[in-house]
C-alpha cells in the first residue's frame, strides 16, 4: 500500500510543479475581470434595450442603394422615414459595407468600436496607473467592460452607430498633443522617418479634421484649438477637413452638392426635438414646453451661454495643464448645444467619470499629512494652486465629493432612467408622470449640462501645450517665490 501511494504521489509531482509556477495574483485578477465582464453583460441585459443594428440598417441600406447607381440621399429605410444624414465623405468611408451582409457589418463595427475604446482608455489610464502604481492591464480589464455597459456605449454598439470611432479619432489628437508637448521623447536616432513623424505628434489635428468630415459636430474642437492658440493643430484640422471635402467633391460631386445645399438644412430628417432620447439642451426645452419644436430664441440664448461657459472652462483647463479635461469639456459642450444629441452621442461622459475619479484620488493623496509646496498635487480647478497645503481635519472624507460624483454619474448612465419615462407628443404629454417623470426623462441632459458648468480639472495633470504657452510654468515659478 505505501508503495502504491508513493507511485500516485510521484505522478502528481508535475501537477504540483505546474501549480507552483502559476501566479496566484494573476489568476485572481483574471477572475475579477471575468466577474466584471459578466456583470457588465447582465447590466446591458437589464438596463439596455432590444438592439437590432437599427442605425446600421440605414447606413448599410444607403450604401447598397448608392452602389446600385441611385442617389445616396434619396434612400429611405423601409418602414421608416429615415435616410442617410451624414456628409458624403462618411458615405465613401462606409461604402465597403455594401459588399458584406448587414449582420457582419454590425459585428465589425462592434469589434472596431470596443477596440477603439480599449485603446483610448489605455492612453487615458496610463498616467493615472503609473502615478498610483497600479497594473495598467488589470485596470483596463475592469474599465473597458464598465465603459461598454453604460448608455452611450451600449446604444452605440447595439444600434451600429459610429460615435466611439469618432471619439477615438478626436482622442488620437489628444495623444498627439501629449507627444508633441514632450518633444517626441519616444524618438531615438535609429527610428525611421515615419516613426519620427508619428511620435513627434506633428499630425495633431488630423483626427479632428477626419471626424468633422464624417460628422460636423466635432468642428467645435477646431474653435477650441484656435481659442487656446494651438495654431498648428488647428490648421492641420482645418486643412484635413478641407482636403477631404474637396476630394469627396471630386469623387462624388452630385452627392456633395446635394448634402451642402439641401440635406444639411433639413433638420426634420433626423427626428423631432422633443423625442426622449434627444438629451440636448434643445430637447430639454422642447419637453419642458411640452412641444414638438424647441423655442428657438430661448434655445439660442441658453446655447450661446453654455457655449461660452464650456469653451471658457476648457481654455482655463488647458492653461492649467489638463488637456484631457479641456477636450472633455468641449465634447460635452458639443452634446449640449447640438439641436439633436441622442443618448448614444454622450460618449464624453466616459472621460468625465475618469476625471472625477482621478480628482478624488489626487485630493485623497494630498490630504496625507503636510507636504512640499506642490500645486500639482493640490485640488482641482483654478483654486487648486494654493501654495502650502492646508491642514485636513477629516482626511478620510477628502475627495468624497468628487468620488461620489464619479460613482453617481456612472450609475446614472448605467441605469439610464430616461426610458421608463419615455413620452412622445402628441399622443402623450411629457408631464404625464408629473415632476419626477419629467426630471427622469431629462436626467442625462441635465447631468451633461451640470458637467459643462462644474467638471473639475486637475492642474498639471496632463499638460499638452507648447513651451511658448507655458502659463502653468510661470504660475509654478511664482508660487515658489
């Protein structure tokens, strides 16, 4: 019997050696990521809606129609009144879809969009994980499914929309500005010309130009670049947009003329302003007035005010060295002032949640006892540069406001309470469920408006300006005197 047991134990030796070679921490992390992915899947099933690539059906049908020799903007999707509303360059980009089935096109878009959000989050999380000493890949494994589960991402994927891809194009310019501010620190003498060009960030603005050529709303980022005197990036964006538009005129002149002379001004092609998923300022005002149309003069007045607030706060964020918050404020402002901003357009809440969480972490770190005169570790917003650290009497509560805002914002867009209170005129009034119902139906828009007015920035967190615009450097030098 002992000999038999010894032989059996001998056969288990390779198993024990294999088990000792396994990193238990890696196994735990994989398990955590798997649980988060499953929870995200359950959240989409619980709070999401039935998705059938509704918008992708329009895009796919339009390019198939166009490839068949018909006029692109004459296409109307079956059993709807909806047609193709994007600029003709978007039609050219989508034209290869005409050769593949609708379902495959939808899944290609899902894979490309999830990959885009993973790449963007990796770029945004890396400075934070480096500062906190966290694993980037583990953090990313948790962040990506959490981001995919909230309203803008899951609606984009389910409908076959392009919002995450456009988000990726704009954020690529943020990365390029970051590299340019570092004067191409990743470039070595052995690098070839293409690698030197890529890591120099000289192409900053190309992403915004391409995004604007596909959908006009990212043009506000060009205005932001001009206001902050980032001339080269602004001119690159404008030049890219002009080159793409002129090239599209050369390829599809009839469609380009139709779009800019007619389709661009037909706002009714998109939908009624008061529709519940329209979570813009115009949608809020239309629903508050219980009208299909937005009160134009009132909307223009408030839109101009919020435009000024958003661009002003973005400019100050840039000057204080937080380009991510500046870009996020511009994106959120675009959502607010656009006549139509469907709930799947609100992808800029993703970096907003990240910014709030990081601001909470920074304030928490700054509360751990007296430290040097380091304004970069202080609070958020213009009041962040304060010199000596003030005593913190309740350090455990420091950052609670920003952390609570991050959690609350995430839960709001995860649950998305607009749908249980969806109403459509003239059949049902928007006040059918009283004040609370009206509040819930407008909740996402109100949150975005509040973010434009109050999203904190983090001085010195991520400067992406050039040396001649080093306002932060001057303020730091003054604080040391």
